C-alpha cells in the first residue's frame, strides 16, 4: 500500500504536467481537478500511514543510499506534503476561475503548476543533497515561468531578477554540495550525519554549510537578500503569488532547516546561529515597516511575507547548543509558523486578488468605501490577518507561543522582543488596509462581485489557519514520530 | 566615486571569497579520501544494464535526478514557448542566403546527424549519450533554421508540445512500470534494464533536441501582453 | 598537488570572477555569462576535488552532466525572458527602475 | 614538467578568457570570448579524464549557449548602440513601450 502511495505521490504531478500540456486551458482545468483529487487523496493516505506506522526511507530505483537516491519519508515531510496538497489545490481551483481562459498562453499555466507541485514534493521528501538541488531548480524555473506568463515589461523585469537571484542561490548551494562530497564522499544527508557521529569534527571549517545556507537564504529572501521577492510576488497573478509566498519560499527554508538540524551541531558555530537569528529579527522589523509604506495592496502582502519569513530563521539560534526539550519546542514552533503562514498568506493573496478584481485597482487607497458592499473577500483577508498578527485563536498564535517559550527557556530573551515587535508591526500594516476599506467614500459605486467559488476558497484557507491552533497537538505529534527503521542505511 | 568605491569593495569581497574557497579546498584535499562510492559503483555495474559507468549513474543509479532534470528542461521549453505568442515561430529575419552557410549546410547537416546517432549509440559502453547526442541534434536544427529551411513542426501547436513531452513521458512510464510489479519507483527489472535504458535514451535525445531548438526559435517575440492586475487597460 | 587539485583551484578562481560579474555588471546578458562562468567553476570543484583523492570518479561526472543541462535550460529561459523584456521596455539592465535604486539581483 | 607547464597555461588561458568574457567592452566580442572559454573548458574536462563532460561542454556549453547568446546579442545590440537604435527605428518595439 505504502509503495503505491509513494509511487502515486511522485508520479501524479509529473504525469499531470504532461497531460495538461497537451490540452487547452479549459480542458487543462478539468484534468487538473481530477489530478488534485488524486493528489489530495494520496497525500492524505500517506500522512495517515505515517501517523500509524512511523517514517521510513524509500530507495528510488531499488538502489540504497550512497549509490542511489533515497527519500526520507518522515512525519515532518508528509505533513508538508499534506500542506502542499491543501494550499496548491486551493490555488489551482482558484486559478481555474480567476485566470482569463481566452488568452492562448494561459494554457501553459497548468503544466507549470504541476511541475511546481512535483518539485515541492521532491524537496519535502529529498534525502540526497544533489537531488535537492535539482528539485530546487525545478521549483525556481517553474515559478519564474509562472511569474513571467504573459507578463508586461514590469512582470518580465521582476521575473528576470527573480531568476538571477534564484540561480545565484542555487549555485551557492551547489558549491556547498561539491565541498561536502569532496569531504565526506557521499551525497546522502543521513550518510554525512552518520559519518559525523563516528568521527571527530573534520578539518575543513563549516564553509560548505555556510555556503549552502547562504544560498538557500537568498532563495528564501532573508533580509538583506530579500529585494527580489516583493516585485516578483507582487506582480504575479494572485494564485501564483499565493503559491510563491505560501510554498515556494518555504521549500528552500525547509532544506536550510534540515541541513542545520543535521549538521549544525558539529559544523555550525554560536556566532553564525546568532547572526542568522539577528538577520531574521531584522527582517521582521524591516519587512513590516516597509509593508506599512506600500501603496499597492499586493506589495503590502508581499512585504509581510518578508517579515514572516524572518520568524522562520529564529530556528537557528533557538536550536543551537540548547537543551533537547527547548530545541524541540523551537522546531515545533517553527513548523507551526510555516504551516500557519502558508495557509494564511495563501488566503490573503487570493483574497487580495478578489478585492483587486472587485474594485478594479491594485492600490490600497482604492479600497475606500468597499466595506459598504460587504465583500466576503475582505472578511477572509481579515481572518487571515488574525493569524499573521498571531492573535489567539490561530495557528500563528500557537507558533509564536511556542517560540516565546523556547526563547525564554533558553535564556535568549531578545528574541521575545522580536516576536512582540513583529506582532505589533503586523497589526499596524494590516489595520492600514482595513482602515482604508472602512473609509467613507460615497463616490465608490463601481463594485464587482466575483463569483462565489473565488470567494469561498480564501475563506476556507483562512479558517484552516485559524483552526490550526486546535489541531496543533495532533500535527506536532505526527511530526515528532520516530523512524520505524531506526538509523541511516 | 561611490560607484568606484563600491566596485572596489565588491572586488575585494570576491577575491576574499575565492581565497577562502581555495583554502578550504586545500584543507579538504589534505585529508585522505573517504569515498567508498567509486568502489561500490564498480561492484554494482554488472546489475546496471550498461557498461559505461557515467551512463549507469545517470540512467539507473541516480535516474530520479535525470528524470527531474528533463523536467527542468521541459519547464524551460514551456516557459519559452509561452513567451512567443505568434501562431508561428518562424522569424523571417533569421533567414539568410549566405552561400557559405549554404555550403556548410550541405556538408555539415548529414555529418552532424551521423554524429548524433553515433553519440547516442556509443553511450552504452563509451563516452557519449543522450545529452550530447541531443545537443548535437539541436545544433543541427539551429543550423538548418539559420539557413531558412522551413520547420513547420516548430509551430507551437500540438505537435511541438507532443515532441517536448515525448521523452519525458516515456521516461516517466518506464519509471512507473516497475511499480505495477510491486517494486520501487524507477526500479528497472534487471533483465529489462538494458532495453529500457536504450529506449529512454533514444527518445530523450529527440526531446532534448526539440526543447533546445524550441527555446532557440521562441526567442523572437511579439507585443501581446496581459495587463497587470487591477490595471484598467 | 595533483592535476585535479590544480583545476579545482582554478574553479575557485572562476567562482570569484563569476560572482563579481553577477554582482557588479548591469547588462543582463553579461550577467548571464557571469552565471555560466561561475557555474563552470563550481563544476570544476565538484569533479576536481574528489578526483584528487581517489582517481576518476564517475558519480560527480554524472552530477556535472546533470548540472550542465540544468544550466543550459536556465540560460535559454533567461535569454528568452531578457529578449522579451528588451522588446517591451527597450532596456538591457534592471537599473533605471523608478523607485528602486539598486540593480542587484538580491 | 612540460605537462605541468601546459596545464598551468591552460588554467591561465581559462581565467583570462573568463575575465575577457565579462569585461570586454564589446558585447559581441564578449560572447565570442565566452565560446572560446567553453572550448577551453572542454579541453580541461579531457585533462580531468571526463570525456563525457568534455563532449557535453563542447556541444552544449560552447556550441548551443554560444549560438543562443550570439543571436541574442544580434537582437539586443550593444549597450552603446541602444540609444542609437532607439532613435533610428522606433517602430521596431511597437506598442510595448507606451
């Protein structure tokens, strides 16, 4: 059974990419509905299987780790697979209605969408350093293709910039992989960890780790390497922005986090950990500040992503040379932050797209007066905002609460300040949007109600982000499951 | 002035980067090799279905990498043809009637086709293989194209999209066949490994050439564009 | 010092040159050249370093082949994007953008 | 000894062409130098006993990338010529600019 689920998980997105390339937009949409159904079913099945039996290593092609490629199928990986299934299907369903079907080039949306999905799955499950590189490139190139799809000069500028940043990040990562292979003679993460366990720290310093994490930080848009993100996420079509902000940046962060948790203890240093945390804190403050000053609605949401990404990098100081329980707390907090931000930000971008569609302008001040029309999307936007501001009850609150405990428990109280400041600043930029929409403007009479299906999807995502608080225990217990077959092969 | 200072600073940073990297390489090179991988590889060569180790790694041991890599290539192709919104990818500007080019074509195209075939065939036991053959094939196409030979199959119609996908889909099917037999994804049955790899390599050659060619000819563009979201135009 | 190590060192130098080009140059095609040069440097290290220790090693060679194909895919896509960008805006660099001073990719 | 000398020269040529490709004033020449760089890389791969990569580099790295870039340069023109082109032939870019 597991075998079939795994094959389905790997095969479906790639196969659907092929199928949708051969169809036009409308048929591609129908085919995609079937694919989404299959993919959600398979992801859920795999998640349940892992929740019952624990994780395992999956040898692709029947070749074991050093020679072949192994996939690491554990609780964390399948949780993200499931998250991807939820967010990507929401974006796919939204895009099917939102995107103009009459433009001939929009048929290429579907194959790129499916390739993006397959790349994400490859990254969540990847246990091989080079395979992760190929997965990252799969994600980057399809994401760039989606941003550029049918775009004008500004969209092209954003996508070229995005492409160059992504390529530089991948090269830095690949350079690190080359050094790791030279040093340890293996590409499997588990193999390197096993080597490090049996030997003393190697002669070469942690340059390889530093290079890989720098490259991945560039791809995740960590301050001060974030400048490519707002133009790309702001100018893409709303479903694409949602995919990019919710999932694509998380993929590179996920690899960085996995590498840090695997090698950080032996190859990292306290200064590096604090440094990364500091950049994360700066990202929270600076991203929120810039979000307050943006005139375009989607730019506000994009800069909010820069800020929220900052929180993720608090993982580095909070897991370095602290006690086991605090490290676990921090990991759980970050995982919840990834999930809640993915759901909330996808909801927010989709809702923002609906609002822009409704008022016919992408500016924040153009929202003046729309609250009179009681747009459902404004309500979804607000609910997603609750999670981003980390007010209870929401997944964002549960995440920040765990992080707060971890930072106080490890004696690094200064991260608690970052958490507080971030919460206040996010309230500031979100209330700015609400205030604009509640402003009285009797002249606003043009308001277009988008179709119901467009409005329901962000609402479902926002409710999921809020409801995460109540199921966080279950999610975290699956995440922490031990491996069924312990030890690296 | 500020610009010059910045340039100096970046140059110094890059030199420092190179130096640190070189020092690190030196340090790693001083430690005797850990890798048991080449040995492991040669022990398993007999089960791989091909004689040439690089081909074995690419198409059997680490075939998942190769599958995804072809995916990357196809993505680039898709994104490329999505940029050119004309019904035909023909660009009249490209046609030249250079006698030198014409002569080149007459002699080179058959030669290059033979070379591509040889490279593909050689891949099993000698250096060569699908990528090199595909690249040579694509170069042949570019040469033909520069000479203005009409290439109708490059219209962004169904045929082009089929061609883009052919290699990838055959590879994907070969990958999933083993699952039906209850084996892992991408595990070729040992006695089927050689023919499967051969089939995959040949269609990959065609597809790689097709993608690269499509990317080459899709560069000419027209002006159709989407308005930005919320743009009243 | 072996031959492989010499080339790995050359790879380190190429990485530095390519990085400088990527950060400092503004013309998009030149930056693309810089990316390719830096990529070649990385590939040289990838093959040269393990081969210094244990002789010819097919695994990194296969990885580099994969890497080269990924690099050409990225380059070709970038060329298409750049050409279309030039076609629509008449510009060959990211600079000159209103409201944004920095032309860097970061 | 003579072998080392040749390899040293090869490395120097590699670095020189890399720098030339990036900093040559004329974009067309830069691309031509880059193709030379690709061919030198192919020789390097032969020296590193990696004939597969050498073939791929010659075909893909030097050949296809080179043609792709040359074609792009022809269309984009050099940075210096851009302004001139713009004034001479405004119709070429069509409505994209407005």
